[in-house]
C-alpha cells in the first residue's frame, strides 16, 4: 500500500478541464517535486488532495483510506499538511500563537476550554526553533516579511507532525539565503521521515532538492523520474515550449 | 376576489421594493458593500419630495427632478468620503459605516421634522382604475410603471452600454477589471450614486403611498434586507423575483389572516429559507470566505 | 540542531509592556474607585448614571466576547437584552416575587434562559457568511420586536409589562442595583479574560483572522463560534434582568431597540473591539456620557446623530479603538526612550552602525 495514491482524478470548471484522469505516483519518504507549465493543474491537484475542492471523478487514498471527499480539517487531522502560494497565516496573532493553533490536538471538547498543555507549548516552541523564528515569537505575524511568513506557515504545519507535507510554491518571492535555509529545513524534516510534495517553478530549487520529480501537463501526469531523467526528457522540454527547461543546465 | 386584489396590490407594491432591492443588490455585487443606509435614504427622499411638494407646490413626480440630482450627488459623496478610504475588511467596515450613516440620517430627519406622521399629497392619489372587477389604485399603478421603467433603464445601462460593461466586469473580477484599465473607483462611485439616486424615486413612491416618519426607515431596511438575502446577495434577478414574491405573500396573508401575520410571514419565510438554503434562492454557494 | 535566522533586531529588544506595577496598580485604583463610587457620590442622579454604566459595562463586555474576538459583528444582541427583561418581568409576576432583593435572584434565571435561546438562534445564524450574518442579526431583532408587540397575552403588547419597584428609600435606592451591576461586570470581565487566554479564545481569534485557514488546521469553527455566541447572550440576558426592575417597565421598542445595538457597537469600537479592556473603557465613558445627556437634555434623536457621527469618525480614523491606540503611543514612547539611550552612549560594544 502506498502512502498517497492519486488515481484518475478529473476536475472541470465549466468548459475548462483542469485535471484529466490524473494519476500520480509519489514516492514515500522522498522529496517529490511537482512541476509543469502554468495551467497544468498543479494547484488544483493540491486542492483536490487536501479537500478544498471535490473532483468530478477519481479517488485519493491516504494510507489505504479514501479521502476523496474529506474536508480540509479532516485531511489535516489524517496527516497531510499544506501550505499556500500566497501565505495564509493569522496576521493579528503573534508568531507563537500562530504555531499553537496547529499544535492543538483536535477533537476533545474539554480541550477547548483549558489552557494549552505543556506538551503543546513545547512542540510549538520546538517548531519555531526548527525554522529559526524563535526570536520573533512575540511579534504579530502580519509584521513578518514575506519569506518569514512562509517559514511560519511551514512551522505551523509541521508542528502537527504530518506524514506528508504539500508545499505550494515555497520558493516564490523568497530571497536566496532564506531559500537555502528553507531547503535545509525541508531536507532535515525529510530525514525524519516526512514525505514532501513540492509544487515549484524555480527549477534550480527543484532539481537540487528533490529525489523524484513528476511533471504535469494539461491536467495529467506526463513524466516521472529523477531530476536528471526529467530534465533531459524531450516530451517535458516540449511541454514547456523551451522556456525554463532549456535555460537550466 | 379579495385574494386576487391582494395579489394585485402585492405585485404593484412589489415593484417599488424590487427597484430598491435591485439597487441594493447591485451595489453589493459591484462594490461588496451592503448599503445599510438605503432605508434611511428612502425616507430622506420621501421627506425631500414632501418638502418640495409642500413648499413649492410641485407634483410629487415633478419633484423628482429636484430630489433625484440632490440624492445622486449625495450618493457619490458618501462613496468618495466614507467608502473609498476603507482599506481592510471592506464588507464589514462598509456595512458598519452605512449603519452609522443610516442612524445619522434618521436622527437628523427626526430632529428636523419631528415624529409626526406625514404623507405626500397629490390630487389624484385616491383615484383608482377599475378593470375587470379589480381595483387599481392610480398612485400604485403610476409608481409601478415608474419602477418598471427605471428597472428597464437599469437593465439597458448594465447590458447595452460601455459603462454597463465596466460595471459587470467590476462585479465579476475587480482586479482583472483594473488591469484592463477600468477605473473601478469611478464605477463604484457611479453605481452607489445611481443606487441612491433611485432611492430618491423610491422615497417619492414610498412617501405618497404610506404615512411615514423618520422611524419608518427601520421597517424599510429590514424588509429590503430580507428580500435581498432571499434573492441572494448580488443577484438582481433574484431581488426582483423575491420582492414580488414576498410582497404578494405578505398581502395575501394580511387579507386572509390579519395584517400582523402578514408582516410576520415576511420573517418566517426568511427563517425557513435560511434553514434550507442559506445562500438565498439565487445566490452563489461559495466557500465561506472572509 | 536548529539554525537561527539572522535578523537585524538587536540582541534583547526592550520590553514594550507597561510595567506590571503600573498595570495592576491602576486596575486596583479603578476597582477601589468603582466600589466606593455610590458612597462618595450619593446624589441619586449621579448614581443612576452609575447603574446604567454598569448595565452597559456588562453588555458590552459580554458582546465583545463574541463579536470582538471572532470578528462576527452581531448587531442584534438587543434580542437577548430584551429576553432578559421580559423573562424577569414575566417570572416576577408569575412567581409572585417580592420586589427588592428577591428580584435579583431572577438574574441567573434570565441568564440561563437567554443562553438557551441563543443556541438555536446562533446555530441558524452562524451558517452564513459574515456580511449576511450581520444583516441577519438586525433582521432577527426586528422579528423579536414584532413578536413582542403581537404576542399580547404574554408580553402585554405595546402596553408592555410593569414591575413593581422595590420599597427602598430614595437616597439608597440605586445602590443595590449598582453593586449587583458591578458584580456582574466583574464576572463578565473575568470570563472575558479566561476566554482570551484559553485555547478556545485562540480559536476565536484565529477565526477572526482567517476562518477557512483556521478550519483547515482543525479548529471546530462552528462549535467555537456558537459557544462564544451563547456566552455573550448570557451576559446580555443578565444586563436585561438588571435593567427591567431598575426601570420598572418593559416595552417592545426599548427592549428590542436598534439604538441599543448601535450603542454596543460604538462603545466597543471606540474602546477597542476585540481587546480585553477596550470595550469596558468605551462602555464606562460613553454610557455615562449618554445617561448624563439624556437626563440633562432628553431627546433621542440627538443621540442618533451623535452616535452616528461618532461611529463614522471612529470607523474612519481609529477603527482599532482608543485603548490600542494609546498602547501604540506607549510603545513609540519606549522605542524613543531606548533610542535616546543608545545615542547618548557612544561607541558601546560597536552596536551603533553608520
């Protein structure tokens, strides 16, 4: 049984076929890259997996359980965390409070009224420490720079110890040194057993970081393989119409 | 027969509510704001027509030539000074601002005119046409025709003019509209100005068909809001259907049961619809957004 | 194991918090003043203002627990204020309660009734989007007003209901009401504090910032909002239960009064919506001013004008409220003080760069 199985997902909006019989094979325990030209359906696929959208047909299975019609909070509780292209954090709460939200164990009604437990607080601080934002714990999250907000989003997803983390364009708009830091954090977390699926346009970032790369084109999977295999694949180059791919070495 | 008469009156009066509700929902669709002040503005329009009628002895329909420009300018001013500067959380902040404006207007009107009920008079107010055994009160018929005419104009402007195209574009996607050079601020300002200018007409109609005072705004706004919620925020067609429907039901219930239950049905229908279909009859079922 | 991000902030940022002594000290002073108030200012006119101030204090604090923390501005909470009033008046006559101290026993009963009513109401209202919610709360209030006018056999219709006033002598009449109100306010503030610091409160604040994101992270948003809604309704019911015996009569237009909702919003916003103490400050100041003006000048329409203008100004100029603005001023003061300190100590550890 594979960790995450995405089979024959189709999704249309009116006349536009965002996803067509899309089947993906993500390698468990690896850092998977998900690339493809604009409009190939990458973000839509993420939305379907995490329950923000319902597919017209097809199924998503996580650890054998069907999560196709699960809501976002159910997907999160099951163990799949997701970040967004435009960071969605809680701007008026402090950085520490932001992370606390992810640290809560959902479900128990009594939890709702009590103070946060020591265990949760510890995990929240640990998370912040891991991404390097401890110094900013008491700042309102809205005052962070864009890159720092991305790290924060990363922290409050990871604090729930998901088995899979879906990162939607984590490199977008981030400066090189912070990007390197983020890449380091991803590798570190991956060593601890978290599977990653990263949607990205930044080819250098993908090639350097990912063990496996899947390419999407026009709503379905085109190629899968190691970065080296995918980089030189003629079909992939054609799909990109010779833009980013031929420029990368 | 009595029921047929009630249905007729429901339709005729519904025309007025349809016009006002259309303006309200259009403003929401374009600008994402709930013009909560519309009730107070209609009463303002009524008082303006009343004043013109009493002091200048002009026919109420003629008075519109004075009151409508005044209110249209007021509408634009409200947009420019109070709505445009709102940067965050537009929907909630503009709703609260308009709530404040409504209160302000009501206070001013109550202070200026006191709480005695007044009504705009014209010599033909009490005439009515008798067609096919049904009574068509003249003032209702004229008001309905005026409302229908304005709604038709609204439709023409929205679907057949360049401004209308800009308006629809702003409704569908304000960011994209700005990218193609549409001045969404101007479009919004003009839309609100139109909505409030129409309130001048609505005020005249309301003022001739009802005895009113400043506090009448509450009843108006609560009904209009119910109509718009029922029709779905942003749907002009929904507002039209829902206005006529609600007024007909109210009038029929008033006649069959009692006027008190007529008003109550208004709200009961709201509750039922909310339980079954929270987005209204024609509203879009969106993800619960900010 | 962890790598810290290099940031440009200095090693130890100055503490922006107002020193604990000043904070607790000023709270202590305020508390003492409030307890001593009716004894010091024994003029009944003044203490009447005090009683109304307490009633509004309870109401606004309770309202803030829901609307302030969750961001769902409810403009129809007059419903629960009215339920509190009617319940107290009806039960007082039904159970033949002796006017006086016994009437205060009805306060917890009204609180429970208001809370129970809030469950189905909240459940229905919280299913829609924020702007529709706000509009619906207003519609709800009109519905209740209509019921109050029309269910005449219960509510007395437009004649309203009467409550026999207690037989306390004129000069100390207001004092029990004041102290009960003060007690309720303390309970409300404590509840607000507990909520604010709890995980439940954190959930509410997250909902305020980004409800969908909060939901996706596992916060049970409907449940959280509903509980806050019920808590706020309970306090409004309490306020109504204090108001009815004090004023002595319950009428539909004053029990379910849009002006009441407006004043709640104005007081909370002016003080600082969503903060712990802001709304209370707003309530104390504005309610006292309101009562003073009502007693001196009368005339409800001037109120509407003043509130309307005040609200517009606050929304436009200081939407965060006065208390947070003052706290920002304090932060700026601290920053300026620290900067002056740095500038007056030249070449210390090479901290200052060009």
